[in-house]
C-alpha cells in the first residue's frame, strides 16, 4: 500500500465526518475524552476470536521467509494456506495469473486464494488481505534497502486474522455467506504499476460477473492490523467509497469497547487493495493502521518482525469482524 496526502481541507474533513454521523465530538460539544460504551455480552455459543492463535499464524508465515512471488517462501506459504483452508471451508479455489513487471520485464506467477463459507447464502460479504511481501526494504537506510521485508504486520497480520476467522466459520456456520480472499502481488512494487495485482485481477473478474454467484455485496480489507500501538482511523477512500459500511464497522467496534482504537475520524488516503475493488463496483473499506512504529519506522523495513505484532490487536480486529458477520453484515 502507498500513502497519499489528503487534498481536503480541515473543514471538508469535518463535514464528511458529520455527514457520516461517525464522530459526535467533531460535530457537537461532546467531550473528546468520553469513555467508550460498555462492551455487550456475546452469546455463549458464539466463538470468541483467538488472538494468540492468530499471532502464531503470523510467526508461522514469517518463518517461511520472504513470501515474494517466485521464492521458496511464497510457494511454501501457498501450499500451507491451501491445506488449512481445504480442511475448513465449504469450497476453496485459486485464481492463477501472470504479470509482466513494467520495469524489468520479469514475469511474475501469482495466485489469489478464495475460501467460501455458507455457499448457499444469497447475501455474501468479502473479507480480504494480501499474503505476499515486499521484495526490498525500500524505506530502510543503507544496504538494508536490498533486504526483503519480513512482513509480520504488512501482509502476515491480515492473513492471520482471515485464517483464524476461517476456523471460527467452520465451527459455527452463519446465515451470512462469507468469502475470504487472500490476494497476491499487492506489495511487489516498487511503484503502484506493479502493486495491487491480485486485487486488480479479482476486481476485473468481479466487474464482468466472472465469479461464482452470488457475488459479495461489499468488502472489508485488513492490512497492517497487528501493531503494538494500534489506531485505526477511517481511511479516506473508504469514507468516500463506502460511508455506510464504514459507519457500521466503526459502530460495531465502539459497541465492543474499542472506540479509542477504531477512532471515528478521517485518516489519510491509502492506495491499497480496496481501491480497484471500489472502482469495479464492490464497495470496500480498508482497516489499516498506517503508523507502524515511531514515525512509521517499521514499514517496508527489516524491522517488520513478529515482536512488533500483538495478539491483543489481532483479537480486537478479529472480534469486530466476527461481530459484523454474526449480526448479519
């Protein structure tokens, strides 16, 4: 993903927030330090999200090594994911495709993985994350720039949450259909001409209806969701493309007691996998914490390692997703 500076003025941002009815303090005199509402009691038969197991999935992915297309780590992770998902989902299929790098001419062999739960459900949603990692640490200094990114947070965290959600969905089928999409080639780069490749491939198929029906009604992207000091503002493109969905998800987070982390304010615009999906007509939001480490020091560097990721953050994001699913989307 790449960050783009917002072109909106402070007044326009405040107006957007009020229009979304997302931030009471931005549009009234409500105190900014007000405590979040109490967390509701969840039915005892509803599985809780296991953040520690999701964290173990982060470690497992990093242990494969760089998951750069064409490497042994990439192939090993693909085999591992398919084996896990085949044992859990109602159906699993892949989208294999190639992309010629715009600068080097290198041909990349890429694979999206889609796991479907409750296939008979007519109402469906899409939850997605990227599973590949950056081939170079372009935000590092000196010779470390040529080192592949470990991708504990940038890649493995969102994938880990989806893999753990797959276990919960297998344990307790839901009336709402869920498609889990693991996209490849999000982070190859170095420029956006060679990024978001799996999302673009899926979006092209979605736009022409070349996917199993029924198609999902909307999507939620999970990217960089494991930070030790998490803060999830409403990403600006998400607020513009899918304001109702953003309101629903951040409202769920607030009801669960996570309002100080899922903050109801517009954050920076991030060019990420959700953009091609929105352009194809699938309203999709991006849950992303793009402030990773002091001054974003760990992003696209060799410091993106499991010790910077927390099970509690993964649990928080997973619980919000489970609540979205179990309340019917």
